[in-house]
C-alpha cells in the first residue's frame, strides 16, 4: 500500500526534517515514519497499518503537502483509509458512542489534558467555544501581553541608553506594526496547537458545552456521550458595577487589541494584569494613572519586592492612587469623567478595568452531572483533580488556587494520567508568580506576609543588585534577590526577586523548594559570573553567613532573623 500525507489543514510544502525508518524495517500501526516541521509546528506522520517498509519516496529536505506519497508499505492486514476523518471532523461512527474523555476548554490546561490523554491511548474530544485553540492565555492573555511587553521593554531600554552615552531620537511608533507583531506570535502558537491536535487524533468540536446528564453534554446541536470529562473552562474578567456601558471602558482583552492610543489612560486595579498593561501603554506614549483599592500595588506580594517597581513607575506615570476606589464614572463626548474616593477627579480617553477574574463554572449545567458549583463559580476537587463525581475532573482557574496557566497545565496532566489509570496526584510544593512589569517582580514559596500571618519562623537572606556586577553593567541595579530559610534546618522556604528579567531566575529556587534543598545546596552550586543568576547563590551564602560579596555588617543585617512563632 502507498502511504500518503494526510490532511495538514492550512499547511502545504512542509519540509521533511527526519526520516525515522529504512527500507526493510517492520513498523507497527501509528509508528512514526517521518517528521515534518513548519514554522508553527512539528508533526510526525504515522504508519496507517502494520507492515514492512518496501520503499521510501521522500528524503530529508523534501517538501510535502496533503496527498504526497512518502512510502510503500507491505501491510499485514486491513488498514485505515487515508481519507479517514481529520482530527477536527467528527466521524459518523462516533454517533451514540461514548468517547473516553471530553475536555471542555482548549486553554493551556485543557489542551495539555487532551494531548496527554491522547498520548496515553484514549479517545479524546476537545471542546472550545472560540475559533482558535489556546484559550485566554494564548489568544488574549499571556502571549499577546508578553509580545507587547517586549516592545515596551525595547522602548524603555532605548530611553535608558541615554544614561550610557547613547541617545536615540524620538521613536516613531507604528501601532499597526506593533499589533501585527503581537498577532504573529499568537497565530504561530495557536496554529501549532491545531496541528498538534490533528496529529494526535484529538477531535475538536467548537461551541459552548452544557451538561445534560452524568455522562452526556451538548455542544450546539451535537450530543456527546463520554466516560470521563475534564472541565477546563478558565475564567473571565470581573466587571465592576457602576461603570457605564461604553466602548472606551475596556477589560484586558480590549486593551490588548490596541484599537487606539489614548492620550490619558486610567487603570483601575494595581494588580499584575493592570500593571502589565500600564507598562505597555506608558511605553507607547499614554499618560497613565493607576487606582488601587489596597494600600500597595500587587496586593499580597511582599512590600520590599514591590517598592523598586513603585519607585520607577511613579516617575513615569501621571499618578498612582493607593487605598482608593472609583466612586463615579460618567461617559461624555470628551472622555470618561471619573471621581475617586480620595476626592481626585479626572477625564480619561480610555479606562482599563483590571480588578480580578471570575471562574467560568456556573454556566455549564454541571448540576446535571451531579457536580456542585459554589456561589463564586468554583468547583472543588481532590488531589487527583476529581470533583465530587468520580468521572468528572476540573483543572485550572475553575477549581481555585492561583489563576495561572502553568498551574493549569500541571493539573491537566494529572487529570489525564488519573483517567488513564495512573496513580498520580497534584502535590506541587509551590506555584511561582511573576509580574512582567519593569522591573519584573517574581516570587515562589513562603512569603514574608504569609510567614508573619502564620507565625512561621524564618530568616531573610538578601542580595542587593547594587552589589551585582551584572546588574551594574546593565545599568539596572534597581533590584534584589532574597531567600526565606528555616532558622533551624536552613531549608529554603521561599524566594522573592525584583529586577529586570526576574522571572527568568525563579525556576532554580522553585526546583530547590520542590527538592527540599537547604541554603547550602544552593550556595555550593556554582553559578556563572557575572550573571543575575549568581545573586541567588550569593543570597544563599548570606543565609549561611559566608558571603564575601557584601560587607560583614551588611551580611549580618541581610541575614537578620524573623522569629515569628518560634516561641
């Protein structure tokens, strides 16, 4: 039989990057024969039947499209037709049959669960209400915001270069070009997901799902019966009552569209999302005002980590109002007229409301499956991501905890493996958090706020970036790295970093916390010099009292004990 390239969706003339078999090799059903690599995805083309390779019709460097012959196979028996339904097209044979797994939501958690389940041999249907896979994160969240934040960083670095003897002229900003750069990153990733789904045989159904029974749901007019279900429907931006219904008042989704560049922007909410978008619009030329109800930016984060960020943006923004709320907002022709609780008032061309997110658990009809959804839309789960109904799982934003893509992805993998019969559970010791502002703020594990509230004994070991050769050589010494360690065992309990690129440094200590490492383990790890990463090693040396990069007095002060709860 002749083996041909199946439907590749929108792709054509895709290069062959690997040939995995040779003439005379025996292959099994679904064993990969060749590897294709486009600019959006890497795809393995499997054998449609077991047999012996009689001829290879392609080699590395060739380009192929749908229908291109790649091999001649002497099949052992009946083989699936090359014209079998594609991953995105339901087969008539599916009607009335229960699929092994239905995953609701194709964000990072959902597609991870779907792909892992498929890799484990399960029949998977992935339901997504939007046209593109990837959920909020890839389409209107993590990825587009980071693309825009990169642009903002380039602009800020160009301004800072004047202090280093290099002066640039006023930048010419092509908003259409910026928008296209952002969208290109989104398109590449979401397009790659579609190919990954197709390559795994994951059937994608588009529409909004609603449960009709313990093992049934509908998506539009289609009824789907399932053995197991993974709810990965994410969250939505909280809308604040009292704001007028006006296109100039936007959520983060609207802010990412860059519809126009407002001269005056009000950001309501000084958390991570609000400050990241403030960073973008400030760099692109808007006059930014931030209003935060709590007494500090990024509530819940240790104040010493927030301070360098606050100091930098206070010099750039029009105003930062803490402990303040919006009392009134009125839409007029000349802008949104806003009155604040501190008596301040202003007129803004755009208002971004970023005061949190709400789980999407209430609109699925989960009660029809016997699953309880609380008043806020959350679904409770156990350590294996099971809800109160054993065959229904929930992951990501909808099941509580930090609303972060990387948490959802790990939970999705756990859910898929449990469904496949593996004895696993979600037991991460810490989930890292990052604000991609300038400077970045990153933390994981125990914070000083949490330690004080729980009377947990701890010591702080801090390495100021003003003593970092790498930070000084970059002109960005406005940061520090700190470790929280147990006073008795010296085990690493937490980490906090503020500074340029802080988020890229976090993983080392996340791993240390997972491995129950102590400060000596970190200090004895040779960190390359000069790098920002060595501030972690030096902070560990501070914890041990052996740091040579800080004066003895500074060293002792940096390792000062906070003995809350120590008795």
